[in-house]
């Protein structure tokens, strides 16, 4: 059918700004900077764990929430990645990326690893403004104290 053939060959341009809200992808196959992973966990995942009553009881105090790497990775994959429909498609984010972020929370004093478990942590969760900037400063200060380089995760522009 020539009419259908013509319609299939015609290119329909859709502005990217219209598509991005429909597919809130935050991760793909490149490892994000650890601070970005921390920010996504803090603002988009940790706040889903406690119920409203726990927030009300805590007030301005930090909530102590228990998290597992496997559950965090699963939530990130479900909420911020294209669903894995083919066994050849890599699963992102990788568990190692989430573990690095959680270990960094431990280093800066916002989480503790639960002993005798492989992947469980207690997180001291509070509402924060400017989460990305806050954790960038905290990790930078901790890295300087430990003599680590701040820019090992810096993305190359070219």
C-alpha cells in the first residue's frame, strides 16, 4: 500500500523536551559520579522508605532507616532506567555503583554498615536542601582528610 509506505517513510520530529518527562532515565551504561548516585538515593529513594507517621514523629531529627543494596538497586532500576527486556541488555545501575555510594555515606557519617550482613546499612536520613552540593562538599572534605583525589570520578568533556 503506497499510502502506508509514504506515512512510514515520513519523519516526524518530536522535541526532546517533550520526551524526557515521559521517560525519567537517570542511569545508562556509564558509571555516574558517586555524588550524583548519592543525591538520587537521598532525594528519590530513601524518602520512600519511612512512612508518613515516622516523618511526623521524627520532626527535625534524623530518621534511622535500614536499607539493603539489592533493594536499592532494584528501586533505582525500576524507577530510573529502561526496563530490561533482553538478556543482552546490561542492567543499570550496577550494584557496585550503589555500594560505592553507600560506602561513601558511611565515610562521611550518614550511614553505618550493619555487621554480619553482606549488603545492609543504617542510614541517618533527614530532609535537606541542595543535597547534591551538600554531599559534594562533605565527600570533598573527607577525601582531603584521607589524602584522596577529589576528581577521580570527574567526567571528561571531550
